[in-house]
C-alpha cells in the first residue's frame, strides 16, 4: 500500500507553486519562486567586467551563482554567512544553469546571480534554480531554454515528487531518498542530478520520469510569470 504523504498530496503532486518576475527593481533581472513553504528569490546583475582579471575568459562570459539560506528561513536560526553547504549548492546551481545560457557575446565578463532562500521547507536548491532561471530570462540574456528543477525521491518504497522537510526526514521502512534534478524545459537534457540516500538502480528511471512530468508543470508556471511582465 502506498504511504500517505504528510501533507495529503498524491505521490506525483507538487506543492502549490507561486512565481513572479521583476520583484527587485534595482537588479537587471529578478524572480521569486516557491514550492509550498519553500520560497527563493533570485537577482541577476550583469554582464559586467569580471575581477580579478586572471579569472576572465576571453572566449566567453561566465555565470557566477551565490546561494544562501537567510537566518530566519529555518526554525533553528541559521548562522549568517557562507557554509560548506551553501558553497556546494552555489556550485551545482551554476552547473545546472550554465548549459542554458549563451554568454559568448560577453567575453571577459561575468553574470552574477544571487539566490536567497527566505523560507525553507526542503527543496531550496531546486526552488532557487527555478527562480534564477526566470531571473536570467527576465534580464534578457541569451538563453537556449528555461531550466526547471524539482527534488524527487523515495519515501519507503514509493517514488514521490517535491519532498517537504518532514518527508526528507522520514525514517520508516526504507526511509527517505532525496534526488534533486534540473533539466531543460523543452528537451530531455538534464543539467543536475544529485542523490542523498539509497535507491535501487532500476528505479532511477521512474524518478526521471516523475521529474520530467513535474518539470512540465513548473515550466507552465515560469512561462506564465514571464509573460505577465511582457504584458506591462
Ligand atoms: O534545501 P535542499 O533540499 O535543496 O537542501 P538540503 O541540504 O537537503 O536541506 C534540506 C532542508 O533542510 C532545507 O530545505 C531546510 O528546510 C533544512 N535546513 C535547515 O533547517 N537548516 C540548515 N542549516 C540547512 C537546511
């Protein structure tokens, strides 16, 4: 028998999503994206000259992402400032987004993306990637596609999408497996796959299928938010 999810969702059901672009007027592009109680905000600055100079690439501009959880975003106040976790997530966010960007027209320059999680209930890296992808599009940078991201996983024996924090901490049976993914919105090219926990190799295909379906819904939400700005 399938397990009952802590918030009553079906196995393939995402939390309610909210997305809006243009939320930080001073940024070149910005967006907010939420999965239920997980809320991420992203701001894009650039392209601008990259310093220090030895990091410049004369062949292309580069993407630099900075992710952090704000102190008040979690129940036990988080110590401000970077951590090993935030450095790791900043790096994988860069890797998840870079394949969709074409910065060849901006040699020696950098595009900075700042991502802050203002409320966390698991899935913050994926909400951050969704917000950042929209913010990059809002900034008008050349993109091959939007990037959509969701954490799928396994609760005991069931494949589920968009785990919340209670589910990530699930201990019964086989426990919880957290499997964050990101992909191009309109093709099957994945740009992020991480795994925290255990899963049978033959079940990975099920996770990828569930993520692909979930990303179609995420893409619709992102597109709708971007079209809202075009209208104004
Ligand atoms: O957020 P995400 O699932 O991408 O990454 P994680 O490292 O697996 O963190 C899971 C969740 O743990 C976060 O979304 C927060 O809800 C929580 N967390 C926390 O309460 N305090 C921290 N310092 C870090 C994470």
